[in-house]
C-alpha cells in the first residue's frame, strides 16, 4: 500500500523524510532503509533543502522505489523555472513516482551558494497548478501531453504561523490548486493543533499529517525556537529535555506522547516524521506513539 | 526615483587607468536629490581625481542625463569636453548609457545603480518597484510583492517569516504580512482567495515603446 491508498483508507498515515547525500556516498541512505521499510507509508525526499547543493530528489526517489518504498518527490520553485519543473515532474512520472510535495523553497541567500540566482518562477501554489494540469494531460500553457501524469499532490502548512489567518488563506489556495494532503511544520503542542484545526475546519476533506521532529537535546530546542520559523518548543518541554539523563530517548518519548494525544483528540490524519538523519529512531517513535 | 551609490574610488581609478584627461557629468534629477551626481558630488569627485593625479577638463550637470536629445545638445556645447580622453558619469545606469550613446569618447560609470525606490528620509531609500511591466498593486493593498517579497511571490507568503520579518533579511518586513495587514484593514482579504497565475515575464522585457 502506498501513500495514496493509505490516505484513502482512513488509517493513521505515517510518512518519513530523507535527504539526498551531499556527494555520491549512499551509505547513510541505505542504512536508513531497514528502519523505514514496512513501517511508513511513504518517504519524502527533500529538494536541495535549505538551498544547499546535494544529489537531486528525483534520483533518490527512484532508488526508494527500487527498495520497495513509496517516495514523495519534494519540488521547490527556487531552482527551476516552469519549463524545468514540468519536465522534472514528467520525468518523475516516467520513473514511477506517484507523489509530489510542492514547496516554494528557502531563498538561495540562506544556502551554501548564496550568490546563486533565485528563480521562483513558480511558487508552491503554481507548482501544484502545473502538476494538476499534467495530471489532466496538459501542460501549464495548455499544450496537450502524450500521456498524462497521475500524481497525488501535497503541500506544506505551518500551524504556528503568525498571523494564522494568512496561513489558512494560503492553504486554501493550495487546495484550490490541487493539494489533497498537507504535511505540517514541526509541532510540539497539542494546543497549537487545536487552534489550527479550528481555523481550518471549513476546508473539508484534506488530510493533515502533523510534522514531528524529535528533539535530541535542550540545545536543539532552543536553537529551533530562536532560528526556525514556525517552530515553537514550549518551555516545559525544554525543561524536560534539559533534565533528562538520556535526552534522545526523552525526545522520542515526548514525540510519541504528543502523537498519541493528537490522535486521541482526532486532530490529525497522521504524521510526517522528520528525523534529520536519525531515521533509526523511527521505529522507537512509532512504538512510543502506540503505532508500532 | 532611481537610487544609486558611488563606487569605491579605487574601482573608479582602475576603470580610468591610462586615461589622464577626464570630463565629468552629473545629473540634475534623481542623482542630485539622492546625492550621487549633483553639483556637490561632481565637485568632490573632481577633487578626488585631481588628488589621484588626473586632469579634469570640465564638468557639466546634465538636465537630466536620461533625455537623449537634450544630452546630445548639452554635450555639444560643454566646455572642456573636446580636450577629454574619457567621460566619467555620475548618474544612474540610464544616464550613463544616454551619455555613452551621444559621444565617441569612452564612458565610465561612477555609480552602481541599485533600484527604483522611495526616499524615506535623507540618505535612506527603500526599493519599491522592479518595473515588472504588469503592475499588481491593485490587489495588494498598495504594497509590491514583486519587489518587496524577496521571492517575488504572488500567492501569499512563504513559510520563512519570523516575527513579521523576511527570512532573507531580518531588517526587512515580510511583504506578505504587510499586504495581509493592509488588505485586512481595508476589508479586502478576499483578494487573497484568488490563485494568481505565474507571471508573463515577457512583459518585463519590453526594450522600447513608442
Ligand atoms: S507590480 Fe511591477 S510595476 Fe507594480 S510596483 Fe511592483 S514591480 Fe513595479
Ligand atoms: S519571508 Fe515574506 S517577504 Fe520574505 S520571501 Fe517569504 S514571503 Fe517573501
């Protein structure tokens, strides 16, 4: 069962995330696979995340397929214009990739080639629009395709965004452009999701997978609070992490508790686990959430 | 207003290498108001070049430096131009090209032209328009997303703003939060409900109009 079937089944959907290597060494990628296979419904592959040069998302998506995992191709508007984006999507479809997550993308200036030309010909919404057209057998300019794509389209949303109303308006645009599932920025509080679900109650049947980044230390939590937009680790969790003899285990436990609480209140349809290189933690997180 | 800033003297001297007799032009408009090519700046540049061993054959403040016919006429009767080996232009990139198009002498820019901007107060300028050829201000509360959003986004904000500031530069307000606030205040948030198509970039590439 892949992501599409999982989303349709009504079960708790779990996606994970891997980043392509900076270089050609696939050791870490291959080592992560046993922790994911059979445990998650799909695996996102990031697209030059943080505007850093790495191997392409498409390449690793194909490798995931060969390993029996359902990949989600992340694609941003930062590095490619509308011609390259549509071409990449057609290529992905030819390679058997069925899921696309459209992202606007971090600005080139925050990456490792800060002088690069930022493209942003399309944004998350217009990438979705393009992909939706490809699904309908046409390109963005209306030209017919020989063979349409059949993507399940997703997008991101930030529940802790201020002002939330603006984020919800953007989410509406993404839905209008074809998004059927959302993966959220990392969340650490049930209350944040309560507020978010209330603000999005009018949006009908879109699937929301709550982003989970397990904390590895109190320092990491402080760093994210200070530097990562849309992430808010509450003070009491910070203290809990600081006091924990084994902070990684404490982070896993806290993630599991949050997930169980969100499910208990029916605040989401599943989870998107962003383990940032510690994919070996995925089985433990799922167990802590009662999902193993 | 066109905003520019003077290049470092070292770079100017490098461009002028091998040229001894220099003619300077300024401009009466933006360059005067924003102090990158008015009387004062031209006089200061003349003095600096003299200090560096150059000879200044003459100066003129073009009025303005971006109207071709006028520049042609003013250059024709500018005293000192005949004796010059090169012209250094204290104007914007347009002013510099207009001068270059009306002389056979080599022409050098004294300034780096930055943007079309607004004068917030003396010495402080804000970029507000990229001359994109298809103005969006009618639905954005009078705030330009093409220019003032670092990604030029038309379909709402990216996820990168923090405390209302842009992910690229914490000194700059996130344009999209400003747009949201402006539209909310006017009761026009519905304008953000429409998905905006990708821009037609041909519109920004009109090289001439009649
Ligand atoms: S939308 Fe285009 S023309 Fe209008 S202010 Fe912005 S850049 Fe200038
Ligand atoms: S933070 Fe705001 S201004 Fe900066 S790129 Fe994102 S949407 Fe644009």
